[in-house]
């Protein structure tokens, strides 16, 4: 019987890369998400928002957060609201446009981030970085960064320069 799925259209190395990527990212996300919830009472999205706000000098526009976290503005607003209810961030009118809203990390948010970031990084090193190995890390990072940049451009509504790029239809 001939297969009719994706395996019919990709060569064995391509199919292996795709399958490994899908399996690894799904399981990695599951482990990281459980770790953050169980050990630090943060969802992965909450943690990512704290990291990005902290890394942006402690304040970031919600629309920019939505672009970076790759979530809808409504999801970011709801998540920031939950963080604000817990005292980890505050909402403030945007400095450059009073119609916009900024998230600002609080001292309690910095403390929660400080307590969770070391164990989080150790988990990432253990289940991802060490498995890839230092000899392949730059290659994997470069490839995935190229994919992410291409997809982000489409999310922003920019053309990627490729003729008939299929992502334009879905991005």
C-alpha cells in the first residue's frame, strides 16, 4: 500500500527532520509549561511576558508584547491582567501614545522572575541545549531563527520576497 501522507512528499531526511521538530517542540513545551506551573505558579506565557518586559527595561507596550510572544492582543491583555491581579506587573498608559497600554514589571514580578529564571534555564539546558550539543547549537539556532523571521514578517503583513510563498496565504 502506498502512503498518501506527508511522507509521500518529503524525502526521508526531510520527513525525519519535520517529525523530530514537531515531536520535540510539543514535548519540550509540555515539560517547560508543567515546570513553570508546578514549581513557580506561572504559565509559560506569563513567564515569557515577564522575561520580555524585564528585558525591555521593565516596561513594554502590549501591542509589541503580542508581536514578540506571538499571541493575539486579546490573549496578551488577558494574561497581563492576570499578572496585574497578582501584583507582578502594572498597566500604565503608553508614554508615547496615551491610547496604548504598557505593562510594567513590579518588584514582586522581578522577584518571581528571579526565583524562576535559574531553574528554568537549567531545565532548558538539560532537555534541549545539552541534547543538541555545542557543535550543532549554532546551526540549529540559525535555521530556526530564519524560520521565525520569515514567519514573523508574514505576521506583520510584509512580503518575504519569495514568489508565491504559501505562508502569505495563511500568515
